[in-house]
C-alpha cells in the first residue's frame, strides 16, 4: 500500500502514483457492487435473525418497512447502511493500492481525541438546534407535533441504547462514502476539492429520497458545509460527530414520541428545519474549524502518516509494495 506524498490535502489522498484510469474504474465498480451485495447480505441475515427472535414481517402495504416493529426495522436499516465503511475501505485497498485509513484523515487513521472533542461540541450544539426547531414547530402547529403512542420505559431505554450503539456506524458509513470516498475519488484527478464535494452533496441528498424541496436543499446545503469542514480539518471526525449527534437525537425523539414508524428521513424535513440549518450549519463548522486551528490540527498529510516505498538499489533489486 502506498499513500499520497507528504503535504497532500485530504481530497488528494488517492494521488499515490498508482491511479490509472482502470484503477479508478475498478474502484468505482467495486464500491457500487460491494454496496449492493453487502446490503442484500446484511438485510437477508438480519431478517432471518429477527424472525428467529420473534419479530414479524411488515404488512405488504406498510411502505418500505421490512419488519412490523418500527424499532427493530430501524435497527436493521442502520446495520445495512453501516456496510458502507468496510466497502469503501476494501475498495481503496484493492483498487486504489493505498491505506484504507487515508479515508478517515490525512493522518492515515481516525484521530480519536479530536473525534471525542468534536462530539463534545456536536451533541450540545445539536440539542439546542433540536430544541429551537421543536419550539418553532410547537408554536406553529400546537400539541399535534408531539402526538403519538409513546413506548413503555423498558422499550424506550432499549431503543436509546440501540441508537447509541448503531448510529455512529451508520453515520460514519455515510460520511466515509459521501464526504470521504467520493471527494477523494474525484480528487484523484482534479486539483480542486469542490467538484467532488458538490457531486457528493447532490448524491447525498438524493440518497435520502425526495420528500420535498425543503428537505432536499437542507441535505444539499448541509453537505456542502460538511465537505468544506472535512477539507479544513483534514478528516471526517467532525462531520461523523455531528451526523451521529443529529441522528441519535432524531431517532431518539421519534421513538420517545411514538413517531418512529412515521419519522421518514431528512428529505421530509419542513421548511422550518431548512431555515434553522441555514444558520446552524455554518456556525458549527466555523466553530469547529476555529477549534482545529487553535489546536494546530494538521489538514495535510505528514511524513509519519505516509509510507513511502523504498528506492531499490542494485544490490537489493526491485521490491513490490
């Protein structure tokens, strides 16, 4: 495995001198094929396991749900999405001939302390954002916003525990694919990170379905800011933290109010959510970027994170990586 030269920005981590067009095509096909295959396998295994544990299949007229219990169905969906992490990591190793850790950051790995610090910022930040949005919706629509069959305490605690465990993998997978692999795929042959960020942002919004114009633009707008933040901080940690916080609160509140079956996705977000996001996304990104600057966080790869293949000598002969 050979990484990009020292001093490479995040989106340029695929430039390791082994990126012919056939490698790029193979990487693209590998990601698409493995995503489809992995999703089918995890769905099948999950359905068998859930049925064996007593879960019932959803009625045919129950939309996209596979299992009748919304909590179990949501947990299965999170597991299916988590497949994205191993898929892109395998693809860059097999076809890109580079360390899979370069998807996480310019350090060639997840910077765990930085991830923890970002989470410490993201969760309170998201709690305030959710509070503002819920207050706005309550003032607009009244108590109907909170109508639903709340679960018993045991199921609520179980659901919250499941979300705390599973959401980081689901959110991380989406970030590895849309803020990590796609910008680096385009960055393998384009100097600017923005073509990859824009394409990834459109695909990210479309991947959630098209529930309405406000939801689509919320996802697209947020994704642009998150793409900027990845480039600024040299890694996915900050956006994984924010994505995780957003989804833990979203799923948790939907479960608590008995609305998990009808929660939909961010593509169904109302216009109020878009207005709040217009302010919250840049504020969060600018705060985290300033924090990264204050800590001296590297946004380009350093020599310690970049294994350089040894230069062969006449005595040793050529070596393969």
